[in-house]
C-alpha cells in the first residue's frame, strides 16, 4: 500500500508539473529577432523615437517573463508575456518598414544635396579662375584655398553616401553648398568693385 501510495503521489505530481505554464519561447525569440532586425535596418537612426518605444515593450516583456519565472510553478501565467511578445514583434516590424521608407527618402535627399553641392563648387571654382589678383594677394589665396577645400570635401560626402550614412551626407553637402555660395559672393563682390572702378576711370 505504501509503495502504491508513493507511486500515485509521484504520478500526480508529474501530471501537475506537466500542466504548469511554460514561457512562450517561440514568441519571445520572434519578438527579440524582430527588434534586432529593426535595429540593423536603420531604425535607431531613421525612426529613433518609435524604436525606443519598441525597446520599452521588449524590456516589459522580459520583466514579465522574469516575474512569472520567479513564481511557484503552479502559479505561473505567461499570458501577458505572450501578448507583449506579439505586440513587440508587430511594432518592431512596423518600425522596420517605416525606417526603410525614411532611409530611401534620406538617400534621395542626400543625392540631390550632393548634386547641388557639386554644381555650386564647380561654379565657385570657375569664379576663382576669374578672380582679380589686385593688391591683396593674401585674400585671393585664402579664397582659392577655401574653394579647393570645398572640392576636396565633396569626396567626404561620397564616402558617407557609400556607407549609407544619408543624413550625415545631406548635412555635409548642404554645408559645402552654403560655403561655396559664400565664397562665390566674395568673388562676385570683388569683380563688381573692379568693374565699377574701371567705369569711373573711363568717365574721368
């Protein structure tokens, strides 16, 4: 009788343990992978705020799983963790798609900015060739140096584009364009003064 009682007790405990809730491993792994995919596809750069929210969901899911793991086996309930895993996965996939769209937009904008910078630099270099020597050779040399530096900086933009760092490339290209326009303005102002001086000399 005692042996039979022990066997029945062991069998009963086995059945109870077998019926205990288990962490939703597949859903958890899928959620973690979805977040990782979003991060690797530019979400931290092109959808930073939404990605931060997804990280918050992932953290909440892990906290819930840990909380249930800490309970006595018979009282564990991973229902909420499963829901959080599903929400995290869905949101991560949405953020990944949104980041991909914004990355394409940034790529196009960066390419346009790069072309505009190239045009401005070419125009600036053409004006430099016409720049008057005048008495202030130091100022002229400074302008020429600035123009050549702008040309060299275009290579930096190309490197950023090759690395798919489109936001940085766009910022750099715009800075080059603005600097090129400023240098061009300096040269045009100098040319205008010379032209005005020649006209006045003829009138005399």
